[in-house]
C-alpha cells in the first residue's frame, strides 16, 4: 500500500514512497510477507507474535531524482575517499515531494528506526552484495519532530552515499555489472527490540541457513545451521563471536576443550542503539547512534535471564539458566534446551517454508524480544531478511588416499564449496613465522595491495591465512572486507598452535563467499591434515612484504572440493 496515516494503525506491514523498483532486500520481504501469513499459524506457535517489522520502502525513482537534481554523479563515480563522497551527499537535498511523508513517519513512529539499503543487485542469487552497502540506525527519540526528521534524512543520504563507497566499487568489479547502473531503494524499518536504560536492542538476533557446509556431530548439510547473538544482528553479520548450532541437534554444545575456553570464546560484547546523549555529531559514520557494550551491561538491564548459562566455580560446572552468582555465559541454552520457548521449532519451520517458496536453500535474519517483567504477552519475533543461497550440485569424488598423496600442499575435511578449479598459478599467504594478532590490520592492508595488482591483471589466486577471514574482531582473524580479497578464488583458513577459532559462516562475508562460489578450506592446527608450508615457501617469489608473500607456480595447481562430504585437496 502507498504511505498514508492509516498505515501506521493498520495490520499492513509494508508501505511505499515514490515509483520505480523495490530493490532486492525489500522485494524479498514483500514476497515472504504473504508466505508468513499463510504458512505460519498462530495456533502452531501461540507463544510468538511473528511478523516483518513495519517498513516503508523508498523506491528507486527517488534515488534517480536525488542524483540528478543534485548533480552527484561526477563525485559518486570518482575515486574520492568515502568521507568526501558521504559529505557531498549530506550537503545535497532529498526530492521535495517525499519530505512531507518522511516527517509523517517520525511523527507517527516513536521507536528507533533502521534505514537499510535495498539495491537492485542486493540478494541476487550469484551476486548478492550482502552487507556491502550501508545501514544507519537512528534512535528517533529526540523530543522535537524537526530533529527526528533531520536525523532520518541524514540516514537516508548516508545509505545513498554508501552505494558509491570504495568497498562496493571494488566488489562490483568482480561482477558483470557497473557502478553507474546500480540503483538504490531504501527501507525505513522499526528496529526489533526494547528500551533498556539508555539502550535499545533485542535479546536475540539470529541468522539461519537451511544448508550447512560444515555439518558436525552426525548432522547432515540439509539440517542447516543457526547463529545466535545478544543484541543487534551486527555482531553476527560482521563475523563477530556468536553461538552456532544445528537445528536438528539444538542441545549439543559447541566443542570447547575446557570451561575456561568457553568463558573466553563465547560472546562478550553486543551492539545496541544509543538512546542517550550521542558521543558526537557524525552523520557519515554508520555507528553514530550505536554502542558496543559488554554483557555485564545486559546483566544490569535484566536481559540475560532466558539466554545464558551460569558457571559454578565451586563445582567447576556450567548450569543452564541465570541462577547463582557465577559468571554468565551466552549459550542460549534456556531457549534451545527447554521446551517452554520453542524458538528452534519456529526457526526450522521458517527455514522450511522459505526454502519451499524460493525452491532453493535460503538464509534468513531475525530478531527476538521477550516481554518485560514476565508479562503475559507473546514473544516478539521479527523476520528481517531472506535471501537465496547457492549450493553446487556438481559431483566431485575425492578418495581417502588422495588426501595425503604426493604433491598435496593442503587437504581438509572441512571445506566449503564444490567442484574443480585448475587455472590458478598465484598463491598469496601470510607468513606463519611473522603472524601475530596485534598486526592483523597491517596484514589486511598488505593483502589488499596485492589483491589490487592481481585483480588489475584479471588473475584469480589462492589465499592462505590464520583465524577468521572477514571478522570485525582483529584478534580473531584477518579483518578484511570482501573488496580487499575480491580476486581470491580459493581461501584457506588455518590456525597456529594455541590458536582456536570457530568459523563464522553466518556473516555477510561468508554469504558472499558461497554466492561467488569461492572454495573455503578450514585447516585447524590440531586436525588430521596439515599445510605443507615448505613446498609453498619454496615457490618463485613475486612479491614479499613484512607479513605477506605472493608466490607463483610453474603449472596451474589442481583444487578439488567435494561439497557432499566437505573434503578438499590442493595439489601442485
């Protein structure tokens, strides 16, 4: 329906401003909205209130008009830094004909708002652009309408500007598209969550995939995988620390070696919208109105009771639930292992109906808020996004004997992807004797420079490093965005001695890895398979920096991945 005052009091979830296209993200939510209403009954899940949070979509014609009337194409397509582009967009004017509607939005909605990108290219099957463009949160709690209106306008301009930031421009070079042909729609959406002191956030954010490239503990790929976190979903989609589980076996805990590891390696920080005094005026900063908080803040807010376990130091045990004075651990065990909150059953049903609707495996994003003070109210479940996944069906057969055969430089039984690659001669790797977690930002920059050169030569390469690729936690791996390694066709994640990191395959980074059909090998230090560093290090050196080396093979290396069983080999 078109936006009018009745929309805010109706049971309709989606309204529109302007003409043109909805963009990939909004189109997906519009499509799934009808599916949720027909396939998910209140009788089946009476504990939950399930819906897509109310949203207004600004269609792509508004973007076209904005670019034209402000003469922004020259700076947008230039090589100027992101902040220069963002400032130019902030100085520009939105089309006059939507300003009254934007003012009505902030008059009628009193909750924090997320202003999200919905470009024409987002969430396409093979080139999804997931997480490439900007999202801006605004608290929408200022006492006067004029200020709330200005903040909404600034957020829309930021999302428009993000279309032309460096990362999307570099990313789009890996596709058949051109930046000048991109069009941006914008979603204005109520944030799922509740006010807790001067913060606003949901108790649970989640990303669920109906196909799992890394099944463990007897699970099948078709069983899927779910990642849960406290607070806003930025933690998960940016590759931060979250709780991963298989929906078929929700009671199985992650394989921590010790309780100490569990305390150190589960989520300790979460994102919220700042409802208090902002730190400083910064309209070109995506996190201007966001805080990263320690979980002790959530403990003070009273939001941990249904999602934690408690460590009992006297008995050296971990108990499900909030009771006791020991440290709290974000295991989500109360909702995964207790039958009174059937969250896992709901997630499984949503994955099933979404997969049937798209006729392909899917990834969904959601958020959950519990009623305050144990009120007799339903649990709010917000369905935030759905996108198709790519699952290759090519049959590749890897025999056990091949895993350790002659000239194998890397083998793994934890491989994402499926097929054969036999055209790569370039290998870029982080030097094992030079790697340290304090230098990961420098390492990312050095890899980016080599990536630029190889992309300019249109050469794909094998990339080898340590810890999580694409994480925002610099101590957990290499904090690259996709544009910095866009030429990599095969990526290897290894660990060194005393370095244990679980992969975060629910991040936007990993959605792009799978959608571009990049192979991803995981080789833990303590696993049955090793990397033959001696063979790799003896190859012809093309370029060497303090932390990174680029080498060349005489003949193309042979890379095979069997996605059915998760095995892969890389052979000189």
